């Protein structure tokens, strides 16, 4: 019998990869977004999760066994992040309640669980790395915690199991996504090649020299389905990364080589991409017109502010995967291959030349 899933945020990096993975495994997939993309075999559900009545109406007649929450909306303050994003989760789960079909809800958050929200990101007293799930929450307001609490409350009320998934920076394809390091670096490298500017690492010495890890969107999708279908993984929180570690002092050169450019020496100075790319929109539009690219709007491809936040951290960030490994999740993804696979896909889809 075909299993039915609802992917919330189906047009984003994580949501689109999750929908593809579920389809590959024989699931029937509903994809919820404010403006759903037209995707083969994904049944679109248009809903604004901030509107409880409209959400309930959009979900009427849909009876998923598994729900994958992969979306959020960034606000000006953390208090607003909490108010808006917690309400979105509540409205979603309230809207699904009448069908009585949900058996598992998976929530994707991230390492800001350990590092703190944007307003206090990487500041104050932080847990030691590698980050482990047993370290729990920081003593600070965080919209991730508010989202979790809504899932936990609905699970107690409605009797479904849950899982929380905390990826590091996600590598994957989506246009118009607010957190998109892979495409941002691809666009930046293309601009450096076009203009002859040096391909400079924009971040901190701690990130250049220290160990780090990342999460491929496909790896996260595998983890989501594993947790939803593995009894031992029920009602657990998990870190999820590729399984390798690297230093940006090595990865920067690998990325430069792929684009046929030279990596500039790093002198220890933080030079954020938001400043480096501030005037690049007209240049990108010219490149897109000349090369026949699908997206001439630089702002829909690159998110320099988010890449700067990740690469500018003052501490080494490494993530422990022991909990998942002990419960049987053994998938692995080499991070440089994840970047290269993304770059090939961006080129094939005419998003970079």
C-alpha cells in the first residue's frame, strides 16, 4: 500500500530533496508551499501557514501518515521569529488534526539550537564541540525551541511520534531560498571569474583553519525518511551531517579548481560577501543575458548574509553523529562531492554558465 507524506516547504532546498527521496521510495507526496512549484508527481498544496483558517481549508481532504516540516520565515527580531514560526507549526498541525491520519512528524531545525539565534549567534557561553544532542538547549529565546514545543504539544495531544533533525549548513538547489551557501559560492566564483576579482575567503580565521562539516540535502532527506520509518528513532532529536570533516583552507581551493580560477591567499581578514557582492546585480544580469541563464536576478540566487554568518563564526563547529549511528543510520556523503554535484546541477539547469 502506498504511503502518503506531506512535505511542508516543498519548494525549498530541503523540501524539494525530501520530496524527491520519498517519491523514489514509492511514497505519494503532497508538497505544501505558499506558491507551490509545478513538479512531476508532487501534488501541490498552496497555503500560508500564518493563516490558520486558510491552512485548515487547504489541508481539508489530505490525510498524510508522515509530515516533514522544512520551512520557516525570517523576521526582524527573535521575538517575532518565535511568534511567527511557532504559530505556523501550530496552524499546520491543528489543520491536520481532523483527518486523524498523522503517525509521525519530522521537524528540521539546525545548529542554531547550539549556537543561538541570529541576534546572539555564536556569542556568549557556547557548548563545546563537537555538538551533541545531550547538550540540550541554551538559556536564550530561540524560535527553534518554540517550533519544537509546538510539535511536542501536538504529539501529546494527537498521539503521533516525532523527530527533530539538526543539519549544519545545507548544500542543495533552490531558487529564492534565504539560506543557500552552495549556490551563493557558485555565483560568487562565477563573478570572480568574469571580473578578474580575487576569489577571497570571506570568513574568519577560526573557520579557515578549524574543522567543520556540512549537510547535503540528499543526506538530510535520507535521514528524515529513516527516522520516520525506524521505531527506535521515534521521539528523538538528531544531529545530521555528511559524515566527513574538512577545513575551509582545503575546501576553498577545491571550489576554486572546479570553476577554473585561483583561490586568493587568506590573510586573516574577514571580508564579508555581503560587501564584496553589493554592486554585482547588474554584472550578473549581463552575464545571464549573454549566457542565456534562467535567473537574471542575483538576489534570488545568492544569500551573502547567511553565508557570511556561517563562515564568520569565531569558533570551530563540528557535529557529532553518534546517536544516529548507534540507532542504525550509516549513510555518508563526501562534502566536496556534494558541492560539485550541486554545481553540475546548477550548470545543467542554466543557473550558472
